[in-house]
């Protein structure tokens, strides 16, 4: 085996694929947040943005296909890495060092699948509208407001955003580890930067259902 297949078969190859696709997904999450925050600028701005996007099928479908490929590679590499790690240690740890495996790293196993489930629900809710009782394909602003006025729906979104926050926090951290970033002075700084970036993204998203429930956005 040589070249690309060999790279993919190795643990470092899969970790690199996870880091690169993770970065692409992070780019989407940040861009999507920026677009969604237009809800605070009023219906005209948010709907104009959605119309602009839908009027450019090349951009929209290019992004959708890129996203799908990134998600698929991210998940396949994660599952295969988990298998490789288990195969490398068939007996398991005699005693797990939970203190060192950070809280966020232990949550990757369930936060990843929960985010995937959330995205399926989210597409049925805001893109296809089949999970939205008052869906209007031409009024994204209205869909967001009437969607989040249901406290249970907002609760599901907030829970999903918290999972996303934990996932991003550890994701950044793992990415730096893959890149070999380990330095007594910079490592704690990177750890703080990872936490701050994850928290900013999470709070940015949570602000939307929170503002709708508080009646500030209606
Ligand atoms: C408060 C949180 C969020 C709001 C208000 C929101 C809003 C929306 C809306 C309105 C759409 C449909 C856009 C349209 O059809 O023009 C959409 C699509 C989408 N959202 Fe979100 N979103 C949120 C969080 C997220 C998060 C955290 C993710 C990923 C983890 C995500 C992933 C997606 C995806 C993949 C699509 C489909 C894009 C497409 O192909 O059209 N969203 N979102």
C-alpha cells in the first residue's frame, strides 16, 4: 500500500482527515451563525440573505455537497479511529484516568451522534418544513420566530447547541494535538482559546431561541 490509501489506513491519516473536515465544518458553523444573527436585524435582512442564497444554486449546491462530503468523512474517520484504538488495547485500561481525559473528550462519543441527530431534525424543521407546523418556504424569519416560540423546540435547540459547544471545545484541542502543538507556555493558551471560541459560537446560537422566547425577536 502506498500514497493516499496508506495515509488513510494510518491513525495519523485519519486524525488529519478529522482535523481538515472539522475545520471545514467549523467554517460552516461560523458562517451559518453569522447569517442567522441577521435575525436581530429584522425580517427584511434575514429573508433577503436567504433569497440571495437560494437565487444562487451553484453556491448553495456547491456548499451542500462540500458539507455532505465533510460530514461523511468526519464520521467514517471517527468510527474507524475508535475501532483502531480499541483494537490496539484489547484488554482496556485497568483503571481509567478520568481526571486526565478531560470532561469534553469523554463527551465526544455521545455529543457527535447527538449533533448528527440534531442536524436531521433541524433540516426537517427549517429546510424541508415537515417538522414545522407553520412552515412558510418564502419566509425564513417567520419560520425561525414561530419555530422558537415553542419552548420545547427552543429547549431541544439549546441542548443541541450545548453539545455542539462541548464538541467544538474538544475538537479544537484534538486538532492542535494532531498538529503536534505542545508547548509549556502555549498549550494552556491554546486550551483557553479553544474554550473561548467554542463558548462564543455556542452563546451566539443560543441567543436566537433565547431572544425569541424573551419576546425581543418576534
Ligand atoms: C439557533 C440556531 C440555528 C438557527 C436559527 C438555524 C437556522 C437555519 C435555517 C433558517 C435554515 C434554512 C435556511 C434556508 O432554507 O434558507 C438552516 C439550515 C441549515 N442549518 Fe441551521 N440553524 C441553527 C443552527 C444550526 C447548527 C448548529 C447547525 C450545524 C451543526 C446547522 C446546520 C444547518 C444545515 C446543515 C442547514 C441546511 C443548509 C442547506 O443545505 O440549505 N444549523 N438553519
